[in-house]
């Protein structure tokens, strides 16, 4: 689905943009097909109508959501690709719309959040992920990769370190040196262990309070691998021991209702590893819908439900 | 496995019947292979002996369970197919046995429950599902479909609206108009949000109290998609955010122990989407065994365990 | 990866040994490819460095972990194969190292634990599994099989019955006669029902107290099918209703920190049933790493976290 | 991709129409996703330009090919569905365009060819298939099915029996009674055995001579299962021993160059059975392109190459 | 499908027997599910009627074919398993029926052909395979394996070396020493290279002349891996560069018509590697049907067609 | 398998080098796992011994073949990656060995052949492929891609246009403008149509004569997609209508025997699309072995067989 010019889109509240990019992926590629898979997933009609069963809200109508299609990105040229993404996302923001970018690997959050910050200023970044993505460089020594975007965002000054919260980290990466750097920047990282000990709701509450203290606008970055690999196998660098899909969906809808989301991305859906049921793509589709629904609830002033 | 005549089956307490039917499925077909997959699933022997580890009960022996094979249904002729199913299920009931129908898509609950009600009178219907299945018509405007059986049951007078409880609903369908109709009929629908806020046990207790108030006999309809797609990918219209398989199994066994089940169906297992591990078919196999075990516990007067 | 002679390995604290064996599997074979799949799984580098994010510990370095490769086992000759495994494992123990054996089907726990007991004496066996594995004989009447190792261990006197604890059992096997035998031996078996009613932490605490009362050394046997089939589909005899992967990982790391592990095995990973995401193999990889990390925490005297 | 009104399509030479229909399939359903899979298959651009390497022709431009999208068909209502298809196809013909229908199972050839004949009169039907599709009724005794369209066409008078040629038949169906009926109608059926003994080119030449003797207009019906299942696994009723994909592609392009094609369909692509490489859908995509290229070669008067 | 006693089978001409055995497989196991997969494959009815399209013959009726089900074999005990198979096959022969054994891995040809020879005396063995299966011992030094049956047959005196012909050999095994031994025994081995240079028909003609010179009775052993892995991926030790499925089917039917087949086996179908289309199992199903059809043609005196 | 320094390899005749690179792939990525998949494919032992059945030659021993492992390439940085490959390949040549590079996507032939030409001078390039790979730029306008290496080689002067022969081209790319450019350079491109009309052997003979007229040294580039997608589904840009695997293997062994191969690559194996049978990786493994065997036959002066 090739991208359409913004001028053809009218005046939407939210613009969906596909970034078919995976040459930042250190291990399994394939997230370039994430945008297509997320759009195609599931059994709902082609009617542009998505009434949310618990609330009755149709976020597509309430917010004015338009799908602008996919960017044409130069395969294998990471710098040019990320710059192109940044330009497109900044264009959406300047158009007065909220960009939701369908990745693509996580390297795209560097341009995504940078572009949003260029328009909205001091933003907080709420980051769901199994991985910190704060590497100094890739395994082959390069600055751009899906393992480095958060460091690049902080180093570039686009997002302040103390505006970062990370939820869901686990596993065997990165090493202590990087963890020390993260703490020095004021990043707050909540591990699955923290969620196991304290509960998801308490962790998310604290995380959000920290990141948004003094900042109004929030960029929400959702790496689908924050969910356990058994529930999201279609991804590039799966790490066992993650959130359940219900936990993620409920949390995202709540955050989108409670926070002022000015941009978001949903990344690392790699359909080739998803199995015939295509459940990861479907989950990512609902991640987008639930974020949109939360935003619509906020717009309509709907009171919150009592979920994590 | 072609169907055998009832007269050849002796006098069983429970008759398993396969309904290889999927021409009511709006999206992914394939549930016609559900009966075969459910029967073939798993590693247990061909010995007709299933001792339940927690209770030591062999429900097959206690209840007298016989597998009557699969009905021969006319592909693509939905009215004739559903009528044929209704005749067969009613025959089982009149034979004095409890039918458990292996679907097939959910359209078959219209004939299944209608036939059971024709014999047993005022029955309650306990319905596990991600979807309400109360559409007025299919997406192409037809009355019969796997999206409409509950409306057809109520409209036909087979089951009263206030005898319906639904557990596990979620997602983006149906719209408010249908939800209003459901409430007008007295249906009780428990969403995953309700389960998240109040806990599964409390929700199920209330649901069952409501549906069985004054009614003794219960039809149990289990759409495997009530379970999260990651745990039941082999289905036609998966909706993220569902029950875990443990939650479903424990709840069904409890209900079968506590209620007077006079008929049941397990539907929407579509093996083509199940992955090489065939876990959805295996889960459905255990859904049947756990329902049978609960029924046997009831027959034997075994006290309940303390699960949801 | 063919096995290397122990003399070439230096003086490691832990020796990883592959047992590509599946001719004890009653149903789906394929666990012979378990060792390869577990080693290959995941995105981490070839650098022999695994810094654990929550603790910062690199267990490979702390413990001195060496991978000795795979044993060359005679396909189809179960007695000779198990004897060969016993010899190799005993060699590792006598070398002063802790063996961690990558299965292979669960029949290998008979030689694994027997060999460890031959060196370490009175050991407890903590056993995570969906199945009791205490059959008197296989379905075709033979003594060696993946359904009989625990009975063979007890009968041979290698491990005393009251030193056995089993966690995660469920389903429809074995029958009451075998359950009675298990109780007579003093085995303690904790079912998923017990975990559902009492919570995982309480069950594990009690189990460990029982098994280790008076015994210092522990053999840890992890059948990956203790995890629910949806989260570990790549296995031979999946049984619905199991632990989550998070529950298993957190519990194993805790046990490895709290107990004196002198040997372990991780068995029943059958990659052919794992789907394109290869999540079962990845989970088993993290099972090994989390056990190692717990052992390293114990060595370093790290205080426990507050997880199940 | 929902269907667009013909009036919005301008004046195309060829109209592609999707028939997402599979409730005529006797065995594996899933051909309803054939149109989507055929459109999505392969790596070529979204530029509407398909220069054929051997001839340099861009058939899309030469012929004026427009994709009208998919019909909205009532699942499970076979009569209504086929009537709706017939109306749509007849509309395309009366619009002055050539319909190429993407199936869908083979039941759709009854409406497809009937509609074309209603406009073009005495047409020949050249039919590539593993199966004769001349059953008197389906296995459950119904007249409409993917096993009966050719009989329905002849019985209805839409296409005369002696205007039928079938190429590629094999296997164990139908029985002698049906074969006798076919011969009585004047149908010519070429088995794979004939191709093996006489060569593909000779058989096709004779077949075409027979069918088109006195008839100018030809309907071309390509069941993808004419190709060997190993080369086209993504289909509903595969039968070993078929054509190679090269044989099919070369033959179809030649026929489209030599004959006056007034309508065509490509049926029985069932993506759920196609494997991760999606080769069957890709082959069907090239079947369409090669037919179009042959038609363009005919239009441009290009001399034939020397292939089967 | 558990085996039935021969006495219950009446007086069949041919008895199908399943040997769910794969603990002779050196690499990918899984052929124990071959019998089930071969029986389940394909779309034909449960009517016991298989009219062959080219000849109109129903071999099941002509020959009297009965399926006796699967043997219960002791997993992991190769000697006992093969002896049990030999007993069963010899029983079928002594019953006056022709055994067709569904494997299982190729180790079973040692008992299969040995048992047939015990009853029929001096038999020829026509062997389709990618591999010679004449190893002196397995990779781990054992005598029984799927790589050694032909040597065991010759060494045991059951089948004379000069009665062996092998068709389809290729690849990188065995080495020259074994090839020399084969030649010394008088075995004739036709490589794919021979087929490429001389054509399949010429090679088969010569092979058969050689093996049957002076011997009337023939055992036919078909390893499905004689077919190219792309056309038969569901097998344990695939070797690129093989026959096409058409070549195999046509040749087998011809041989079964021209030779006096007194026993046969079809081996090495391992469904776990077959992909969602299940084409290998389907091919093996047709291998059995085409052999049966050839045998029926011979019985009826049908003249040959003109295929390879 | 990380790369080893050349100095550790001794004095091999042939060096295998893995290039885990796929950020030149325009469509499906995943060829970065090609080297691992090709090495892991198949059932042969870890003994470094590959006796070729038709000739008895063990090419690994005759030639002295060493596997140097995989290069560490910077993901997403195409220029740096290709330069790094060129350096490594040139190093192998200057070491006096023949490089065989396992791709990776086809972009690597630009550095591979450039490096070989830098050492060996005027080389011919024999290129098996479905695609010409002579694009002026990628779809997003960049010079480096798997669609442009042959143009870059000619433009850079590394290989003269008239030294290029291409075998197996087909499909719908590139357009006439590019075809004209190719002809102007003196490239000879043989389409599948040519092979269909004239036969493979004649085409290959003519191709080789043309390319090697006056040039002694040959670089052989094998894109696995020259084979039909049904036989090589595990690739990035499959194009129906290709060679069979037998045709490719036989031709390559012949060419390696008849020509002076000074370098080769085998590219575009993308395992994620290969299905559970992993037949594409296995085919590529045999492509390498058959090339090596042909080279060994040449070294030993073995007379040719009579294949294509």
C-alpha cells in the first residue's frame, strides 16, 4: 500500500503511516512486512467502523483516523531511510495530526520520536519492550540499529533521559556498563521482575508519574516483543518471560486515555515467524485499535475502567 | 469417521457427534476438520480409558460415553445442513443420551440448542465466546451464519433471552444497536473487562446464578475462541485478549459438576491455522474431557475443588 | 556438535552435555534435535557472555560453564544409549563438574540422576513435568521409556521415593494404581490443581522442604511440557493447562539460588512441532540460562528477589 | 478488496473480478482467500506495469486491464452466491470487457461460463484440471458443488458437451458411470496418461482443434490443481501426478495467443495449505499474467514461440 | 488405528499393515506417523471404492484389500520391534494374502522381505530409493538401522544379492568400500545419473530383467525419498536430485502389472516435515493405490499403457 | 559460526565463506540465515568426508576444502558491508585459494566477482538466475541492491559485458530499456523459453563457449531462484517457471568439471520461507557439493558423464 500525499488526506486527527523497514534488525529480519500484516490481520469488515465492545466507542470516527499508506524506503541504506521517516512523521505533526507509525524494526523510533519532539518540544517517551535499546553501537560497531535508538534519542537531545520510562525489560542484554549509562541519564527501566514483585498497575503508575512530571506530551513506543514470545512469536528478537497480551492491551488503552499521546509507534512485527494463525499481527492490530480507543475515550471524557 | 446409527450404540449416557460444518464461517473456514482434529489430538491410548489425575475418575466409563461419528452434511447448503444437525441432536436426546457436538463453526449452536430445548423444555444456555454471536444477519445479509445463532435461538423461542449468559466477550463487534437488543432480551454478557475487574470466579458464579434461576437444564456452548488467540490460534475469528486455557478448563469442569448439563458443543476449531504443535485441537480435546469429568464428578457426588 | 573429551575442557564448574535421544518417546519423536535447537535459539552473540539484566551477573563466567557437545548415541538401542549417557554424566561428576544435560526425551533422567547419585549419594530430585513418568512399563510393555524413568530410579535404589517432588502434574495419566504406588514410595506430587488453589510459591516451598529434608544435593529435572502447550508447543506429549513460561523461569532461578544443584536436565524439546517462531527452544535456552544464573547468584551470595 | 461498480472502471479490455467463494469445496476449504492471495503474491511493484521478459510486452497496458475487486457473496448460501457471480460476470461481458475471475472453488465456473455464454453464444470451454468436475451430485447429494459445474453447464444448455475439452485428468474419480455420461455428451478428456504417452503439445493441439471446430469464442478455466500437488500444494483437492508449473504456464500463454478468449477463471487456490513460500498463489498470479500476455500477443500479432 | 487379528479379516487378497516404527532413523524421526498420514491423506470418500480414472478398475474390490491396522511396537527396542514385524508379515503371507506394509522407516524392510522370503522362497527385491541402505552398521556402530536393511537381508540369506535391483540412488553416501561390497554381492544399482543418461524406462526394464531372471516372486520396496525432496519433503533423509512423482507413480503401476508382486512396503513418510499441504503423505497414498491398481490390471489381464 | 582468520586455515584449495547479508533484498529478507541453513542442511555426518556416489570422489579431501565461517557485517550499511565482503574474498584469492561464498542476497556478487577479478584479471561470469540483476537502481533509487550487481560489475569495469552469460531468466522484469542496455554491453541472456525450445544442454554449451572465448578463469554465480519456486521456495524473489533441481545440479557439476572456476557464490537462500522440510537449504548444500565435485573431477582428470 504505497503512501499517499498528506494533502490528499483532509484534516485527520490521527494518521497511520507504514514504515516497511527492517535493515536495523540484528537478528531475524522481516518487520518490513509488519505494516501490511497489521493492516490485513483479522476478520473485521472493510467498513471503517470499529465499535469497541466495552465502551461502544468507534475511535476511527471519533478521532478521524486516516491510513496514509507505506513510505518508500531505500533498502539497505539505514541513514537515508531513517531521515526519510523523520521527514514524513514531522510532516504529519505539522499537519496537525497525530502520527501512529507501523514498523518496521525499532530503529525507526529514533526518527519517529525525534520528529515528534521537533514539533511538540519536551516530550516523555513511554517505552514497552523486552529490551532497553540503549546500545552504544550495533554488534558490528555501527551507530544506527534497532538496538540503539533510545541512546541516539538521548544523545541527540531530542528526548531527555529523565523523560524515558521503559516497561517490560528482561533477559541477558545489555551489560552493566550500559545499564550504568542508562541510570546516569535518569532513565527509569521497569523489569519484568519489578512487575512480578509489585504488580503491573503499580509499576505503570509509577513509571508514568515519573516520565510525565512536568511534561504534557507523550510518545508511546510499543515493541511487540514486550509480550511473551509464546503470545507474540512473530518478531525478530523474542525474549521469554514477557507480558501477556491482555496485560499489554489493557495497559495501553488505559495510558492512551490518561496521557496526552502526540505520537506512537508499534514495532517489530515480523510475520514470517508468526505461524499460520497470524496471532502476532492480529495482536498488533488490536494494540493500535486499543490505543486509538483510549485516545477516543480521553477525547470524549469517558471515565476509566478498573484494569491494569 | 462417518456417523453410525443410534440404534447401534446401545444405551450411552453421552453421545459424541461430529458436525463437520464450516459454511457458516464469515472469515477463515476449516472448522469442518474440527471433529477429526479434536478426536486425533494428543498422546493418550486407544483404550477408551481416561483416568483424570486429580480425581482418579474415568468419565468415559462412569458416564457411558460413545462416539457416534460424523454427520454427512451438504457443503454449501446451510439451511439443510443445520436442519440435519437438529434432527440428529434431537434424536440423541430422545434416545435418552446427552449430546456433545464437536463443531464445526458456531452456526451449529442454533440447531444444537434448539433440538435440546425441543426435548428438555426451558433450558439455560451458558456461552463461552469472544463474540456475542447475536448479529441480526451476516455481512452479506443472510439470516444463518456463525455470527447469528444466539439471535435465531431467541427469536425462534427455543431459548429465552434471560436464560442466556455469555462469558469472555471482547473486541470490536457487534455495535451498540445489537448490544441494546441483547439487553432488551435479558441476556447477560460478561466481558473480559468484567473478568479483569472482578475476577473470573465471581463473574462465572453470578452468570450461572442468573441463567439457571428457575431452570434446571443447561446447554453449554464453548467457542474455543474464548481463549486468547495465542493459546488457541487454530480458529476462524480470533480476538486477542481472551481467557487462558487453564482458566477455561478449570471453569468448565466446575460448571459441569455444578450444573445439570443436558447438551453441549465445542466449536470453531479450525486446524489449518493451528501450527505444527496442534495445540488448539488438543485444548479442545481436553475441553471435552474436562466437561465429561465434571459431569462424572456430579454423578458420583464428588465434592468440588477450589478452582475458578 | 559432536562431543569433546572431558580432558580437553579444563576445569569447568558446569558442563553442558547434549543427549540427542528420542527413542524413549511414546508419541511424537524429535527431541533428538533438542540439544541443537536449544543451543541455536535466540539472538544473543557468540561471545560467551550472558549478563543477566536483573542482577548483572554473567553466570557463564562466574561458574565456568563449558559446552562439551553431543554424545554419539545408538539410535533405536535404548539400553545401550542410556548406559552410555550414564557413563558420560558420571564422568562429568567425577571430573568435579556439575552436569546439565540437554535432552532428548525424559527417559534420559534415569541415567542422568542415577549417575549423579552414584557420585553424590543421597540426592533429592525436584521434577517439573506435566506427567509423573512413573509408569511400570511402556504402552508396549517395555521397562525403558520416557514414561518410566522415575519408577526405574526408585526401584534401582538410585533415588529414594521420599526424595522425589513433582510439580505441575495434570491430565489423564497415569491411573489410580500407579498413583497409589507413587504415594507408597513417599513421592510428593503437586498438581496444577494444587498450584491453582494454593499458589505456585507455597507449593514450591513445601515441595522443596519435603524433598531436601536431610538431603543436601539436588538434581533438577525440567520437562519443558510442564509449561502449557500454547507456550511450549515444541514437545512430544503436550498436556493443556500448565505453567506459564514466566512462572517456570522465575521458579527455576529461585530454586537454583536456594538449593545445592549437583546436576540438572532440560528435556522433551522437539523442534519439529515448535512453529516458525521456535519459541519452545528459546524458552528452554532461557531455562538453562536462568538455572545457571540462580547457581551463580548462590555462589556469589546474592540475596533473593521476591518472585514465586 | 471490495468490488467497485463497473461504471467507475472506464472502458477496460479485461476486468479482473474476485470471487471469494469456497462453500462448494468438498474437502479443504479456504479458496475464498484465493483472490487476495493471488493479488498479493510476489515481488513486483505497485506500478501497474508488467513487461514480459521474453516478449517485452506489457499486457496490462496493451489490453487495458482493470481490477474490479471482490464480490460480496453470502457465505453458506451456494445458490444465491452463484447467481450473484453470474450477474456480475454477465455485467462485465455486456460492458464489452473480458472477465477473468479469480476463484474461489471450481463451483464458480458454472456461473462464470454460463454468463459468458449468455452474451457470446456458442462457446468452447477449455478446462485444465486434475478432475472432470462432472459429478451428478455432491457426496451429500446436492446439485451444486465444485465437483459438478461441468455437468450443470452441459445440462443447462449453456455450453454444449462437444465444446468441452479437459486436460490433465487423473486419479481415482469419477467412476465409470460418469465417464460414460461424459463420452455420451461428446466431451473430450485428456488424461495425464495421454500426455505421458503422446506429449503435451500434441494433446493440447488436438484438444483445441476439437473444441473450437466451428466455435470462435473460448472460455478458459484453469483449476490450479492440474499442476502436481508438490508444485501447487495450496489447493483443496490435490491429486498427485500432474503437470509441472512450466508446462502449464507455457501452454496457457500459447492458447491465449492462438484462441479468442472471451472469459477465463483461475480457481482452487487455497492459501492455508500453501506453506510459507506461498508458491501456489504466486503460480496462480503468473497464470493470470501469462494468459494476459498471450492475449496481448494475439492483439499485437506477435508470432508464436515454439513451446508446448 | 490398532491392528486387528488376521482371523477377523476374512480371506483378503491384500492386507495393508501399518508399522509405526522410526527408531531405525538416523536423522529426522517421525515415520512412525507415516501409516496414519498415508491413510488420512486426500479427499476421497470412506466408501472403500477407488475407481482408477485411466482404466476404470477398482483395485480394492478386484483384489480384496483389507486394512488390518497398526502393529503395537515397542518404542526404542529395535530388535524386538523388527522381530514383531517379521512375525506379523509372515502371518499375512501364510494366511494366503499379499502384505503391503506402510512404514515406518526403512529398517522394516529387513523383517518385511525376510518374512515374505520365508514363505515364498527365492524372491527378487526391486528397491526404489535415494540410498543404497547397504551400510555395514549405523553411524554409532549398530547392526540394525534404516541404513543397513539390504545388507542384513543379503547376509542373512533371505534375499540373494543378485536378486537385488536398486533404482534412483544418488548423493554422497555410501563410500567406495560399501559400493565394492554391493557389486561383489551381484546387486544392481541404478543411479539417477543412469536414468538421466539412458532414460527411466530403459533403466527399469533392464533392472527388472536382471532381478527377475529365474525368480518369479517380487518384493517391491518403495522409499518415498526416491522422489526429489521438493516433491516429497516429508521424509527423514531427503537427497536432492530425485525422480518426479509422476515418474514414480507411472513406473510402479507398470511394474505391479508386469511382475508377480508377493509383498511390498512404502516407507520413510515423516509427516512432521511435510508442510501444510501434506503432499508427501498424499503421494504415498497414491503410491499404494497405483501399486494395487497395477496388481489388479495384472489379475484382469489388462494390456499395458505406454508409460515409463 | 564466526569467521576465522585465513592464517589459521593452512593452505586450502577452496575456502567456504559465509556472507550473512540480506539488506540488499528488495522483497523478502532472510538470506542472512542462508549460510547457517546451507551448512546445517541434511543428514550427512560431521566427518568431513563426502564420497560422491556416481564417481566415488571425496571432493573435500581432493581439493582441500576449509570452512572459514561467517563474516561480521554491519546490518543496514550496504556500502560498508559490500566493501568488507570484497576485502575478505580478495584475501582468499591472494591466499591462493578459491573462494566459494555462501549468501546472502545477490548484491554480494558485486564484491565477490570484483574481488576475484582484481586478482585473476579478465574473468567470465556464468550466472544462473531467474532475474537479470542488471537494474540501474533499486526501486527506491539507490545504486546497491540485489537487483543491480551485474550492472555495477560491468560499469565498474570489473567484468566485461561480453564475458557475462545468464541462464534461466524469465518473468516480468526488467523492462525493455534495461534489456537493450544488456544487449549493448554484449551480455548473453538465455531465457527459460530458450531452454524450452532448444534444450538445456545446447543452451549451456553455447553460453559457456561465448563467455569463455579467450578467457580462462570463470566466476560461477548461482542464484537459487533459478530453480522453480516449487522446488526452491526458501528464497526472496521467487519466479515461477524455472529449472528443476536435477537440471541445476547436473549442469553445475558439468560446468565445474569443464571450466576453470576461480570463484563462486550460491545466493538467495532465505530459510524462513522454506517450509519444515528445509528443501531449499538442502538443495543449496548439494549445489555447493556438486560444484566441488565437478572441480575435483577436473583436478583428477575424470571423464565426463553424459548429462546436461
